[in-house]
C-alpha cells in the first residue's frame, strides 16, 4: 500500500528551497549549460516571432520596470504591463513551480518567463520553440537585468522548466 503525501512550502522557506534545488541542478548538469547541448548552442541569432510580452508585476516593485527597459532595448514590445497585488495567483495560473518564483511573470508566445531572465536567453529559447513551459531566474540575483547594483554581481542560472515542474539549467552566468 502506498500513501501520497503533499505539502506546501512555507513562504519563508521558499528562498532556501530554491537555493538548494538550483545548487543540485547545477551540480548534476553539464558544466556549460542548457537543457540539452545538442538542442541549444551559444547562438545569438535574433528571434523573429511575436515579440509582444504581457507582464504581471507588483505595483510596489521597482526592479521590474528596469527589466522591462532591458527587454525593450532588445526588441521586445510590452503588450500589457499589468500591476497586481495577486502575483501568487498569477504564478499558480501559469503553473510556475514555486521554487522558481521571482518578482514578475511575463508571457510571450505562450511561454512563461519568470524573473530577471536576460533578453538574449529569451530569444534563444523562443527561436527553438521547445516543448517546455518557460524560463526562470529564481529570486532576484544582484547583477541580473533590472537588478544592477554597480559592480556587484552574483552568479546566477537561467532555469528551463516543463509543465511537470521538472527543470534544468538553460544557461549559467558567473557575471552578467
């Protein structure tokens, strides 16, 4: 006889769980990147699809606006900029794994882009139209697009995830 156990991760423990999961993903992935090196290489060709993005963000978060400026500089157009206090509901609506949560959620061509994902990673991801749910930069690492703080830079990973909440490193930055 088997029993199914489920639990919700406390909001206070989410950052710790995210760090642990990302560390395990990084340690078990190839040293260079991605979901599959055979699928994505380091190409930087531009994405030529629908470049309109719908962004959901908290009205009190200032870094989200800086990320919007970053993606606009890279050719993306903001179709809707929705400021809402219901960010957790938005993340649940788009089946974002809680461990990958950040401050804002963007939707482009049906894919979820969570947090401070660099525009070139979004373009590379969208160019291939993978059978995945999207990309995420969990938490808010210093030095990511929109989180610039002078010369301070934290290493971070861009995580690709599917609809089953499975994820792998898409790209890794020691300094962006």
